[in-house]
């Protein structure tokens, strides 16, 4: 459980329940950052209710929601494929919980509800396309250490991983970073701190998380690249860390450490 000093302050409904694997940031972190940045109450079910707690086991709740036997859950929601999942109490018909999954789907939902999804149709589309692009980069980073088979160990595909990581560092990172640098430069209203307009969006939190993960996975590569992208590293990344909600979150024990999730640090895959 979180220590008392780091617990979120309780606010009013709706109640959001994040269902994701315990102990790792993973793709669930994109959802957590939106909640933290907007000061929104949520329950991180598997982390807030570990097996040693009295009461329901949060990981058991996650496993139940992923059961292959489910065609519709007890509240009428269709089956989900994989975490992260978001359960919103009282949001479905007749006040029943609504259960949705797929990271970009959840982000788009929260963007509208929490005021970080754009002010008109054009902004909503731009924010979504930027978030999707950042998530593409996230997925390509994952594939550097599992380029052949997701279910096999990294040690069983190290040769292929080295080839994949080398191409990722030399070709894919600059392609994506150049795009986001151009986006920041073109949005003069945002002053380098925001991708769209002059206010926070879930595209900002999503891109920030990918950059932060890359700094963990490829620290030498990121250090060598930062001078090429002054807005991305010099303004955007630092400004996000200093936002009130994000800053307190990063300093709390709710911010899980990188380990064996999407972002993994294998020194042999980094710039030599």
C-alpha cells in the first residue's frame, strides 16, 4: 500500500479503477499519468490491494476480468483482450460499471472527461494522432528486446535483439523525435511545452512517458541525441516533470520503477 503521505486525496465520483499488472509501469503508466496530471482520484487495483491486504486481492480482480471463459461480464460488458483496463463505476446503463480497454481507447475517453482531449474536433483528432504515434514508438522500443517472440526470453533472441536495437537507435528514434520536434516548433502557442495549443493534453503525457522510458532503456543514446532536439529535451521534457501533479507523483512511491516491462535496460543494446 502507498504510505499515508503519498495517498491521493479523495474527491467526488466518478470512480475510476485501473486494472493492470502489479509492480511495473508498463502501458498502465500512460493512464496513471493522465490521472495524476489532472488531480483525478483513481484506484490502481492490483497495486493498491496486494494479496497481503485484508479484503479483495487486486491481482485476482484483474485475473477475473481476463478470464477466457467470459463472453460478457456480470455487468454486461464484452470481454477484454489484455490490460490496461479501466472500470468506471456508474458510467454504463442503469448505473452499472463500464469496462473498457486498449490504451489509446482509454486515453481518448479520459481526454474528453478530464479536459485533456482538445477543445474542438480538429484538436481532438490531432491529440489522438500524436498519442497514437507516441505509442507506436513505445511498441517499437518493446520490440528491441523481443524482436522474434514475445513469449520467449530475451536471452533466446539476443542476436536478433542487437540487430533490431541498432536499427531502432539509428533510424527509428531520429525519425520519431524529428517529427515531435517539428510539432513542438510549429505550435508557437505552446512555447515548446505543449504539442497542441497552450494547455496540457494526453498526447503530452503519453509522449513524455515514452521519452522517460527511453532514457532508462537507452541512456547513452538519449544523451547523445538530446542536442539534436532542443525543444523535446530542453523544454518539453523538463517542463512536464515540474508540473504540480506530475512532480508530486514522480516523487511518490506510486511511481513504479522500470524493470522488466516495456522499457528494459540491456547495456549491450545501447550506443557503444
